[in-house]
C-alpha cells in the first residue's frame, strides 16, 4: 500500500536516516521499533509531510506522493498522531473530532457565514460522525469537555478519534502507549485491533515491546538510522542482530 | 444554536430601541461610532481571536476603504454603493496578495510586518496629496442614498450603520460556529495538527486576512459617507492599537465580546475627555491589566472572576 524507497535524511552533518526502504501492506498493523535515536519519529515526520527528506521516494498505491504537504496527504488518507499529543486545547472534545472531518466537508467562507441549507445538512452530518468516532474510541461521555482538561490517557484516545474521523486509509501513531498505565495500554491494544478490523492500515512507533509483539503483524527495526531487520514478531524476537542492538552487544 | 439566535435577537432589539431612549444627537452620534468600531473589532477578532494571527495594521485597511470610497465618489462621481463594493473587493484582493508572503511570518515578526504595512498606508494617506488631500483631509464626500432616502442625519445613519453591524455580527457568529471557524481555532491551537487533519492552514489564514480587511474597508466606506470628511489621523497606528485593545477587552474569539470592547473603548474616551492626550497611555494600562487579570476578556472572564470572589456561595449551591 505504502512504499518507502531509499529514504535518506541528513540534518547538517548528522545522518538521521540512511537508505531506508520498506513496504507497508494494506490491512496490516505494522510496528516500527528501535533504540532511542534510531530515526523512527524522523521517518514518521517524513511520511506525514512535516519534514522533506534529503532523498528517496514515497509511493501510495503506486502513486508518487513524495514531498506533498500534510494537508494534501490528509486528503489522500494519510493521518498521524503525535508523541506529545497535539490537541486543540481550547476547543471542546467534540469540536476536536469535528476538525478531523475537515476533509470530509466542503462548505466555504460564504456558505458558512450565510448558513446556506447544504451547509446545515453538512454540519449535522459532521456532528453525527464526530459522535460516532468518540463512541468508537470509548469516550462518548467526554464530548463537551475542553480538550486541555483531559487526563493524558483520554487525550491520547481523543487524538486517535480525531485522526480516525478523517476516515484515513492509513494511520500513523507515534508512541501511542507512552505515558499510559498497563490497563490503558491493554485497552489501546484492543482499540488498535478494532481500527485494523475497520479496514484501516495501522503503523505505530512504540517502545512498549509487549504491545508491539502482541498487536503487530509485521515489524520494522531501525537502528542508528538504518534498517536492521523486518519481519513477523517471532522472526524479530529471534533475530540476533536485533537482540544485539537492543542489548548493546557487538 | 438556539442560544446564539436569542443573543442576536436581544442585541437587535436593544439596537432598535436605544435611540428612542436617548435624547440629543450627541449620544446617537457616539453610538454610530460604537457600530463602526464593532464592525472593525469583529473583523480583527476573526483574524486575531480565531486564527491567532495578529495585525497591527488594521487601521490601514479601514483607511483604505474610507479613501477609496471618498475618491471614487467625490473625484470620479461614482455611485457611493458601487464605490463601497469596489473598495471592499479591492482591499480584500490587496490583502489576499499581501497575505501570502506576510502570513508566513509568526508571532513578533508578523506583528512587525503588519505594523509596517499600517505605517505605509498612513504615509500614503498623508503624502499622496493630489489623491487624498494629504494631512488637511478630504471633504465633501456625499451621503449614501436609497431611492429618495438620503442618509444625511444622525438617526438615519444610526440605522444604516447598525444594520451593517448586525449583519457583520450575525455572519461572523455563523462563521465561528462552522467548520471554517473550527479550522481557524485549530490553527490557533496547533497549526501542525490542523494541517495533519487536512486544514490548508496557509490558504485559510490568507482568506481570513482578506475577509477581515474587506469588512474593515466596508466600515471605512460607511465612516467616510457618514462623516463627509476624513483625514489621515483617524487611520494611524494609535487606532490599530485601539482596535486590538477592543478585541482583547471583549475577549479573543468572542464575537459579542468585540461588541462590548468596542462599546467600552468608544464611550470611555468620551467620558474621559479631560485625559484626551493621554488616551494611548490609558489603553496601554487597560491592556496590561486585562492580560494580567482577565486574559480571556470580559465576556468569558467576568463569570470566572465572580466565581473566584465568592467561593463560599458556590459550595452552598453544590
């Protein structure tokens, strides 16, 4: 579905990513793991259009999407969440999710100001979908709270609900389990499976190995900006160079 | 939604009955200015309060609208209504063109760039003497007319200007509660997240800048046709600061707040005539106090402040 071809990213003299190629298959839950500084988040930032890579290409369903800005990628069905959740803090939880439906609605300045009939129909549809996605993520009762009043774990779920509201083909999650307790992490694992079952391809960067080994179909291991290994969780667990990279051996 | 409609109806009724309660054209005249200032503050609030983009040059767009109307009608004999529309469209397009490079800037840099923009407009109003009349002003601007009605006295102008003001308020409230309003607030809170959700932040910021400038230009046209005389001092840096003070007093992102801010800052100088030359100092002090104690503005801040002052009552209620 998404093909990453020979991505290299230099920051000044530092090589953050070196010639990384990888294919994300439709319907899979793919994990990206690696020690700190391996380039996982950099890879996410490149795929989601926030950074422009030094070289390499990205293909979505065979179409070159290299260098497109995030708002264009969102329309093509690529969304992401952030490591340090980026909510719209001053807005209500429901309004946050409604922004997720931005690409699914079209009213412009004029029809919004004059409340033209089709705009009202659209607003109703937006509100209904937004509530559906809050339900999906298990936080329907928080709809009217301000987003910046949420505890961290709920904020994570809201960020995921907002991303899902755009009905993406593929969702990238940057350390979704960071800062969650074990109970919340278990719920997250079932939510991730639920997202995959809804037909959305999932890619996550994660440090929580238990979660990764539990939910992922395939895993990409990065170390010091290079691809170290890829395969099923079992293959990765048995891969000696991965073990070496994590334990710091030879 | 119902509450929004109720608020608007109360405002409309107030606007309709106020002049009958006031004796003397002086107070009606003050209320005309409240109306013009409300249009400007609401326009600036769309940019500053919703999209989170500052403009220290909005008095310049106000002035452009006023001068465009004055010149088109007086010098070229064009119908005032057509002049008003032409002025609004031209100023919007100008702001759209300027907006693309300027709104790439953030924070202090955007403040400096818009400040410069306002100063350039101010210099043009002063120095293009053949066109604008220069520092001594531009007089003889005709009144607006509908059929046989000429808007030539205070009461008629009051009706005309508040009609425009009410429409501005209504449309802005609608906009604020729509997908565009949400996208603007999203840009304000986290531009990167808004973009990831598919909001074309760069285009939307420029669009709202152009809309804001266009509304300011309409306010400028109304001002010119109502007063019949304009001069550059009305469109200087001080007035831009005054507009920002109105928006902040009322509350960033609160449309009705802008109305209250405009009301207070229009009445206040009238009440404080003795401080005339020190008004900018008073605005400065108000701005400092507001940001320290009521950063959400009056409309949102006062209930919170009251609640803080009476914590005992609250507990009893609970």
